[in-house]
């Protein structure tokens, strides 16, 4: 079967109050992206965004999100993302901005990148720890990084939902 | 490249409107147009297939194509909106009255059937709604091999913003599925203001992901091969061709596919047409 | 260098033309050439020959102190041309006709859609055909572009193998009489200026005679590039052509940079012309020799007192012209010292 | 021109510019259902911007184009747009369907990278 090519964007949702991240869900983010694309790129953008766009993964703890765009129009759609200033959830409007960290051709490359990125972040946190207990926690987390794969869907998945 | 055609002008009983639409098409440089009759067959209501009006009843006078010295050619076409496979009756003689036969499948199953079995020329893709199915490569490839074309009509995109999104989105996924081959772009216009010129359409096609060359083909050569396809379909796979007796004076819609100049070559039969169709499609 | 910032600049001195092109997906093409009418190797006439059928020529005379009556006369002296209706193409193979005494092109045919035909002054008959017609004709030609479904068949009627009775002639003749009996409306002009050359044809077909239309427009308060402070040849060619286009289309160049409607401005440095300017125009079927005559007259005119500091001749070819495969025009800017700069444009559709 | 060329007028120079055209020029005509409607040049430009905004969003609306000339009687205009913005502008014109609730169409008469091409169209030659 011929594969329809996609691009995966790994984005970090930056908020002032980290607790508000917990209110987010896939739908709210997808709606925010569609809304901003329609505003910035009009009906054409909206049409391109209705094809094969989806929020593949969201971590409400870290604010990491995977967006899938069709390869032919990902640059156009990506160019609208910086104009997201807030995401509407059912409870409240969360002011935020998206920071794109990585663009990959498959979910797996993005996942690898994310693991490396998270490890780096943990390493940076380590010297800032106040006591031994916290340090131990982070060390454990670093060690566990290489095996937290269950959170992601299998890569083959995107081969199957070809239109 | 051959002449420009618009193979979908919506039929209207209003004579002056029809005249205006065809006049505008000629003014925009279309050498051939097809008047489209849409029919939605159902089992319950015993409706009859519409019969095409002869050109004289449709309009008063055939306009001259802009920049040329010949009049526009007007054909008829029937579009069946299918919701049940059994509604398509392949042997219906009424179908034979039309120069072109199109179906608009509403479900994935019907789309598959249209691509692989139905004896039609055009598969029309709905532009006014989000597609209820995906275009699968396999049936699309079969359709391409059989010389069918997929139709995108742009009038809906002019009427309304939501429709515009559906039109672009559906057209883009169609173009991806058939890799830009055999896409037919037509207007489905009901008013003269809804028609657009061939070069405007070619430019618009770039939004749908067609290359310039493919876009040009979609309003010219593909239309031409479709007409040949229709001719051979009616002529039993291109082997046997039936000719009307010469008693009738040759009418517009019966004229064989004329080579561009449309002059002096009416002696051509249907036999080489089948051969030419193939070469046209593979080039 | 002259055209700094633009892709290619090649300067070669007093030698033959040498052109280096940058590989890009080729679409718009602008060839700018500077030389002098007195230069022994100037290629002006060669360039003019490349556009065998012209539809319109204009002459812009900025700041002209005297009425250009002499040029007006030149334009009115151009030969008339004939529109012949329903001309079967095989007629052009006639010995007395298609052997260089007559030239012309099919009228109301579009090169991207229809079959077109051209009869050049050098006796070459060219046909641009779609695939079906090409196969029916059965004469060897070549595809317009690779993978294109259009073909060009070109035959030299002066060639010995094309003499009546020879096999190649017979093949073409029978092709155009039986297999592909093309009939077209044709614009024809006597290439040598002898109107009798057409007589055998005119006696058999419906025809009409046309003379080129000449008009003259007086322009006042023209803001124009000012060559006193700066050589005209140092302007960006696209800016210069844009300005010439604006003058011809009667578009104002006096816009503020922040104007809502248009920010079109005259190329800088510019000046208001102090005297009136003239724009002469001629429309019809113009041949390269007509243009050459015009250029010669113009260079005489520029030598006279009170004449403009320079003059611009713009010639539009017939759009559906085979030899330029796309619409095409050129602009010649002529100076009193016989120097010229020629801009040949080949825009894509 | 090189400074030497003043003393030496027989300099030969040939330059080829490929795809360097900075602008594209369009000759367009607005066709309205009600022929008596008046449209000013400013209205026209506003209308085109609305079309750009609806099809290509804020990015489209921000792209610059000039109305070089406009004839109110025939509703014909010359537009200038940067070469990269042509597809966007043209497609917006194509899909503009309503002017103040009456149906309309933009007829694109000619497009060229040279304004001069728009002044001489041999296809307009009428001899009949």
C-alpha cells in the first residue's frame, strides 16, 4: 500500500500557570489550531486543515503535544501556529503560546526526540534539587526515560488510516 | 492540448438564462459545453429519466466562440445521483440519448462500484458536503485504467464560504488519490456570473494541487478523451458503431468529435476513435 | 556593473554575442542587448527577423520639439495586407505563392488550442498541429515540448525535394487535400512589397484588403526617467519597461508611496517633461522590413535639431505566433548617437 | 553603462534575465448582474481585499497589490501584483461570487509579467 506522507510537529504549550495545562484536551487544541489557521490562511487554509490533521498525543503534565499535518501543506499550517494566543477549554480560556520543538516524518522520530529532550530537562533540574529525596526521584526518572513508550501509539498506526 | 470545454452547465428551463449561460461560455473561450440534467433515481417514486432537449429548444442561437469563427458546440449530459446500486439500470435506452453519462455516488460502496463496474464516463464528486468516504487508491486506479474521469465542479466554491472549504478539501484529496490524472474540472453553473474562464480555472487548480500541465488538461484534453470514451461506450466497446441514417440533417449534438478546426473532416467514422482515446489517455 | 543585483551580466566587447544563462525553471525571459546601429556586427536585424509577424508598433518621442510628421508618413507607407477566408492550406504550396513572395499567418486561431499555420517570407511553411491532426497529416515534425501533445511540422518550400511532382511534395499535397483538408482564415501580405504576388489567390477566394491603422497621441506633463542626470541605460530594464507600459496604457505614475490604490512610480531619478511628447501607433500585419524602415527613419529624425533625447519603439508580435511559442514583444530604445538598447521579452502564459 | 563606453560607443553587451520579473500585471473586468451598479476604484480595491481575506486569510489580505488604472464605466482595471502573490490574488478573484449581495464575476482578460503586453493584444484584432 502506498503511504500518504505526513509531518508530525512536536510542540510545547507554554503557559504562565502550569496547572491550567491539566484542563486541556485534544479537542480543545485541535479547535484552536483550526481556528487560527482559518484566520491566518482563510478558507484555503481551513480546507487544508480539514485533511488528515489531528492531535496525535497530548501530555497535560508537561504540555507536550504532537500535531499531525499532511506533508503537502504542513509549512502553510505551521506558519499559522505562532498566532495562537489562547486555547478555549470548556471551563476557561487559557492564555498560552505554542513553541515548536521538532518536525519529524514519523511519530517515532518525534518520540525519540521527545525522550532526549525530556532527559536533558531532567539533567538540568538535577543541580537545582533542594534535598536528597528529590534528587533520587529525578535520577529514577532519568533512568526510566528510555522505556516510557507505552504512552505513544505504535508508528504503524499512521500507515493504516490512509484515506 | 485541444480546445477548452466545460462539460457541466446546469440545465434550466428558462430559455433566456440558458442562452445567457451559453453565450458567456462562448465569450470565455469554451468551444464545447454540455448541458447537464441531474436525476436522482429511486424505487418508490416512479420517475422517468429526463430526456435531453434538442439545442434548438434550449436556446435561440448558437453563439460564436470568442476569437474564433465557429459556433460553440452544445452537448447533453446526464448525472445520476446514486444512493442504491440497483438504481443504475445499465441497459436503459434513455441513457443513450445523452452524449455523456455521469454518476455521483453517495457512499463508499457505490463509489467503488462506479469506479470498477458501472458503464459511465464521469464520476462526479459532491462538492457541497464533507465527503462521507475516503478515496481508496485501488478503485481509483481501476477507474483511471477504464478511462473514466473524476469531476470537480467549482460553482459551489463561488457561492458560499463553507462550500469553498469543502470544495478545496475534497478536490485536494481527490487529486492526491488519482495523482492528478483524469481530473475533470467543470462549472455546474446555473447563472452566467458563476462561469469562469479556462485560464482562471487553470490557476485555481494550483490550489487543488494540480500542476499547470495537468490543470490545462483538466479543461481540455481530458474532456475530449471523455467524449471519445462516451462514443465508444455507446458503440459497444468501440468494436461496433451504429450510425444514424442520413435522413436527418446532421445536428450539433451528433457531430463526431471534430478535430480542432472543425472544418472539412466530418467524414471521420468512429472506428479510429477508440484507438485515439487510448493514446490520449496514456500520453 | 550595469544590472547589478540581477541574475546574469555578461559583457563582451566588439565580439559576437555571448550569452550565459542561469539555470532556473525557465518562464519569463528578458534579453537586453546594447549596441550601436553603426556597429558592424550588430544583430538588430537578426533580432527583428525573429518576429516575422507583428501586430502593433508604437513610437514614443519624449520631449519632442517638433511634430513627427515624417515618421507619421513612414508609418502610413507600410504595405496593406489581405484577409483571405476559408483558404485551403494546399493552396500555399502553389509554385507562384509559397516561394517567398508572400507571407502570412492563420487568423483567429489560437496556438494553445487550434491548428495554426504560418508562411514565412523565406518560404518556410510551418504548421502547429494537435496530435490527431499531426497523425492524420503523416509528415514528420517534432513535438513542441517534450511530452507535449502538440507538434510542429516545418517544410522549406524552396527546397528541391519540395518541387511539384517530387514524392515529398506529393505527400504533403495529398495530406492537405485528402487526409487533413485544413481550411483557415489567413492574413497574407506580399513579402517583397509587390501586391501582384497575391493575385492568383485572390481571384479564387473571398478576401478583403486592409491598411495598417495609424494614430498619434500628444502627451503633456509626462513624468519620465531623466537621462540628463543619469544614463537611461542604467535603469533597471523591468522598471523601464514598466514605465513604457504605463505611458502606453495611459496610467499615471504620480503616486505617493503610501497611496491606497497604487504605488506605481516613475523610475528614479525622474523629471517632468518640459515639452510635449508624442506617441505614434500603427496596427496591422507588420513585417520585419517595415520595422527596419521605421528604425532607419527614426535614427534620421533623432539627428535633427529639436528632436527628442531618445525614442522608444515597441513592437508586439502576433500572440499566436509559432516562433516565439508564447506572446512576445520587444522594445528598442534609440539614441541620437545611433546607440540602442534592445529588450526582447518572452513572458510565459 | 560602463564609463569607458562613452568614448567607445561600439560596446556590445547582452544580458539575459530569467524569471527575474518582479511583478505580474493583470487586466481584469468586473461583471455584475445589475449593470447600473456604480463601483469606485476604492470600492474595487476593498472588494478584492475582502476576497483575498476570505480565501487566504490575514496573510492574503496583507499581500500588496496596486490598482494601476480603473475605468468606472466598463469596470475594467489594471492590477499589479508581485510575482509570488499572483496565484493568491488570481484565485481570490476567481472565487469572488458576490458584490453587495448581487452575483458577480471577475473576468481576467490578460496576465503578463510585462505591462507593455497588456497594451497590445493581437487577439483583439478585428477585421470583420
